[in-house]
């Protein structure tokens, strides 16, 4: 896959962050709604990020393990580049949120030992994510995937697995383990769906693996996937629609969740998004059009948008509540985008460039 930006993947990322923004700003737009329309949007937005992240990271790992003798040095370089891309923004906003909570005295603020898990991405490792910096739960899953999955690949590579078999077996191991844990938990404990099944690190790693699998098949069957991208898109939409019916009936309408939603539901959603990737990957657009440039711009700042938007959720909901309505929602979006552009231009992009020096 080319290093140049791919319009369809930018579009997927733009859709994902838009869904998250709508989900978290929903009450500003439609106060006291009888149905929580935002729940499916927030869920799907993050799942899109997971699979897309796996797809892009998978392509990098395929290049690493396609070398004649990949070694620890190659993995070290991969981790350095990943961490320079993700950690500076994460820690910048960690301290911004700490200052914001101290300034406005917003609930309990972690300090000392309570704050330490945030520095190693374990705040949602063995128990639900705390109320502070709540959007960081997905980043913990991604960071632990970046660390653990290459190690698993290295072990299986040393055993003798190569190319597609290497990635297939690694994916089967991760998906099987995560699914087994969720099945066992659903049978022995009555745990809430959102905090425990959706947001815990070590049984949600499989969401990202489906993107890695898609990248593996792209490498081997590029032309076949291109030719069948419309069929795969329809198949993905059908699987996603069928999976969301019980999600809507159980979680959105009744706030309960059964065995299906706690177990295979996550894998079916991730699989459906992976099936859609060939269509979006080969989607073309006029690069000079305002629409295409807007999509690309939103895609570029999506990480900063994801980290910053919760500040304005706190500000507009808890500190200086706005009167709900379309204007309030537009103000929420505008403030988020302005701050995100500033952070992207003056912090995220410069720190990302440092990875070239350190790797």
C-alpha cells in the first residue's frame, strides 16, 4: 500500500470521528430524547477506528516480517515510530484534563498511585475505566495491541510460520482468546456491557486484529479484492445490519445485554467493517475539490479531535451549560475543531516528525 494518503481511508476516519462527535454532543442537539440514538453512533465510530488502525498497522507489520531476517531491532523501530505518533498527544491531553478538572473541581481527580495506570495504559486493564479522561479507554486497547501483537508475531515467526499463515495464526490466537474470555465472563458474572465487555483492554484486542487480517489479504489478493469490492461491501453491510438489530433491541431500547452482545457481536461488527475496506480503499475522488480537501483535513486532525472534544463536553454540560439546540451543537463542533487544528499544527505534527530522528 502506498504511503500517499488514500481518500477512502480518510473518508472512513472522517466518518468515525463524526459519529463520535455526534454521540457525545447528542444532548446538546436533541435534549431529553426518548431513545438514545447516540449509542450506536459512538459504538460504531470507535469500532471503525479500531479496524482502520489494525489495517494500517498490519501493513507496516507485514513489511517488517517480509524481511529476510526480521529481528528485535525492527520491532524496536516499529514501537518507536508508533509511540512518537500516539503518546505525545495522549500525555498532552492527560495533563490538560488534569488541569481542567482541578480548575473547575469536576469530581474526583486521580493523583499519586491512582494516576499511575494512565501512564502505562492500564486504567481499564482489570477494572472498568475511571470517570476521569474517559475517552482514553480505546487508546489503552490500541497501545497494548501495538505492544503485544508484534511480540506474538515474533514468537510464531521464530517457530517457523511465514507470510499469510503467520498473520492468520496470530489473528486466530488473539480472536480466540478474547472471545473465550468474554464467553467465560458472560457465564460466571453479571457484568454491565459497556464498561466491562466493550471497554476492557485484554478482551477487546480482537477488534484491531480484523484490520490486520484485512491488510494481510490485501497483500496477497489485491486484484481479487478490488474486483469483488462491491460484493464485499454489500456482505459487510448485511452482517453489520443483522448484528445491530439485537444491539438496538437490547442495549438501546432496554439497556440490557444478553449473551450475543457480550461475545460474538464484537467480532461480527469488526468483520463487517473489514469487508468494507476494499471498497473504501479503491474509492476515488477529485483531490482538488473542496469536499475531498475537507475530508482529508478532518482525517488529519481526527486524533486531536478525539482527544479534545471531551473538554467541551465537560465545559458545555457541566461548567457553563448551554441551552440545547442546533446552535449549541454547532458551537460545540466549532470549538472542538478550532482547538484540534491548533494542537495538530503546533504540537501533533511537529512531535510526529520527531520519530524520523529517533527511529
